[in-house]
């Protein structure tokens, strides 16, 4: 299998490449708090975007909880655009900043949320990722079902396998 070179525009996102696994916790005013295990994969095909795939399972029973898939696109120096699709009928478009340093921070805010006719109402999301070597942490806040923007999820993931952030 031929592995293409990473598109030069994707260099600010290169540290995300690979498979990440870890644990997280969720809460929201309308649901019971929960814990989960998660796997996230970022990969590329040599074009100016990264593919993103995320899956979670209940920490206690291993049953599937959530999934999302999409693309991360560099949008000029220090900026990124993200498009995500959820099986719950939600599609989100986020834009934000990339601040590189010992810890690279991706700070993303929705610019639009699209819903199918049967999806629960989600009006706004804020995602903050912190990348420090082989550790990826995130926090997600959500405005949904009549609630204001409120903390919903946080997790710490570790890079697994032989995935190289520069391939």
C-alpha cells in the first residue's frame, strides 16, 4: 500500500495523526452522568485535510454510545475548519484557532449546526483540544434541548500503535 505524503497545508495538524484511545466523562443537566471509553483516528490521503473518526462505548458495559466522522481542514495560518456528522441527525461546522507550543491548542466554535427533522435540538458547540506529545485532551460544551452552552464531555486519550505524526 502506498502512503501519500502529508499535504503541506496539513503540517499544523500533523501532531493529530494516528489512533488515540482513552477514557472520558460526560454530564448534562438533562441526563445522568456517565463514563466512557473512546477511540479517535486522524488520517490523511495526501489532500489538504485530515479524516476524523470517533467512537465511544460505555465504560461499564462496553455498549456503543456515540460516533462521529468528518474532516479537519487547515484554513490559513493559525486557523482550522472542521465538519462533523453524527448518526443522531446532527451535522456541525466549526471554525477556530490553532495555537502551537509545548501544548498545541485547537479552540473550535460552531458556525452552523444542521439537524434532521427527528434530531434533538442542538444550537451551539465549543470544542477545545489540547495536544501534548502523545496525549490528547478535550473538553466539549454544548447548547441543546433548551439548555445554554454547558460543559458536556471531557476525555484524555493516548496515541496507540506505531502511527507516526509525520507520515
